[in-house]
C-alpha cells in the first residue's frame, strides 16, 4: 500500500496560482488580442477615426467579458470628453493705455469671445528673466485658474513655443493669457476672438471593486491610440502601433481577466486605456482630473512591452525607479521568479514625465511606466513597420505575468508605496 503524499498548503497554493495565471495569461491569448488591436482594419487607431472607435468597442467588449464594471463617470465604460482645436481670429490688448503688439500675446481659452479687464476675476502673475520658461507656461496652464501671465521681454522669442502646449485644449479649461509686460498694470483690456474645431474623445475605463478597501485605487493603464495612416513606405501606409501601444493595452485586458479570476483584490482595481497619448498625454491628463489622486495608491502604466529590453528576456524597466519605493515592493514579490525590473536606463529622455503616468505622478501618486522599449535603438518606433510580426508573444506574456505577480501585495492592501515627493516634479 502506497503512502499518501501531502503537499504543504503554501506549495499547493503556489502551484494552483501558477496554473491559473498560465491559463489566463499566455502567448496565445496575448496574440489573439494583439492581432485585433494592431490589425490593418483599425487603420492605426488615430483619434477621431473609425479605426479608433473600433478599437474602443473591442476593449469595451473585452472588459465586459472579463466581468469589469464601468468606472464611475463613464458611460458604458467610455469616459467621454471634448478637446478643442482653437484658431485665433483677432487679439487686442492695452496695459495702462499702452497698446501691446499682437505678436506679444498668446491667448489660451475655450471661449470664442474673450474679454478681460482689471475688473475680471483673473489672477495676475509675473515671470522674471531668471524663471524657467517651460515651468512658467506649464504651471500656469495647470493651475486651474483664470490667469494673466506677464512675461519678461527676454521671453519674447520664446513666446511662439507656447503653442506647442495649446494645440488642443479641454472644453472646461481656464483662460490663461500670456503677455509680454514688465509690471502689473492698474488698468488693462484684453480681447480675443476664436473659432474651434471640436474633437470628441473617449478613454475606456472599468473597475473591479475592492473587497475591503474600496476607496483605495490601484490603476493598470496603457494608451490605445496611435498615428493612423501616413505617407506610404514600400506600399504600406498604416501605422499599426503593435508595440506602441497595442502591447500595453493587451496587457491591461489580460490583467483585468486575471484579477477578476483571482477574486481577491482588497483594493479597487482600475483598468484604463487612454486616448490621444500621441497628441501629448491628453487622455490621461483628463483622467487624472476625474479621479481623487489622494486615493490612488499606485499606478502601473504599461508602454511598449512587445520587444526584448536591453537585458534580454524576462526583464523590463520602470521609469521613476528611485522616486518611490514601489520598485522595492515589486522586487520582493518577484523573488523566486526569473523576472527582474530594472531602473530606467534612459534618464536623459526624462521618460517618467513623458508617458501617461505623468499627470498622476505630478499629483504625488506613485505612478510608474513599465516598458522594454530600447529608446536608443527601437527600429520600428513610430514607423509603419511596428507590426505584430516584430513582437515576441511569449516574452510579452511573461512580462504581463510579472506585473500581475509583482503587484500582488499592493492589490491586497498589504503594501502601500511611498508618494512622489513634490520636489521631484
């Protein structure tokens, strides 16, 4: 008679969990989703095209199939909003009776008719020659207040650069007026007329409510837009964006299915796919204004994981590695596996504030981007050759598994990463 063999409970749990994760997150399933998102039929998923609408519908279908609930404030998983493309028709300004040349004024406003005087409820701030121009501009635009910014004359040549930040604006944005001027005037009058092209957009967001900590959020995100159709290269004009960022979107869908199957998340999990990243993180910027950042304990943004990292398989890097202790938490959870997260090796690219994690990171959230993209040598980046044939599905599946495993103590509420310090913004 053979003796019965009893596995320790912990070992048994490990085996069961490994079987479950392999069943849900595997190369075949990754390829299924990737092939749809990166197909020619979606025409490169450019904003305001039928292709990106098809992508949105597919993501919603997958979220429903996974058993997610729509995030609060969405309509059928769609977080709808509107961007405006302004066209300035005329602008006039006087500061203490002195006429300001039109080329010395930039108006950023969602209003067709702007009429501002000293009696208006506008804050007036000044920027000295020693101030950082980009910080002044971004700080003013992100302040959420109607503002007149008086710029030192040394910024005159830099003034046209502001349009880089204002090609699209939110329909609920404040009015911010940049004027070359030395002193705060006692009396002033600024008028402008504009027309707009309206651009309806949608983030797609679903949730798994937390079992015991429903008001604490962990976000898994990626962007689902890409560049669309461009000039043909060797007969191909579709920028499929298989790696950028159908790969990240595929990961978000896979993680949603995995955590739903695990059915043990103590914190509320948010699965978000953002639109208009290619226009300057537009979708994630809007998203960050719709959620209470103080309740977001972590954000895993996933960007371009379809190719091997510079360290080879079973590896990826995390932007902002030293800005919180999230890397330490993930590393502890990955002990015993073959996978490793490395610090971002491309610090000169300033990636931490260049992807969809940035808006929430600026609000203190431990929001990091996970990627394998070789920023010094990624041959298919923003090219028609970014197709599914260039991706490694097995390695992608391992990366997605690693994100699932490494996040387990954050999802369970056991670990809470430190916040991004204000001085690190």
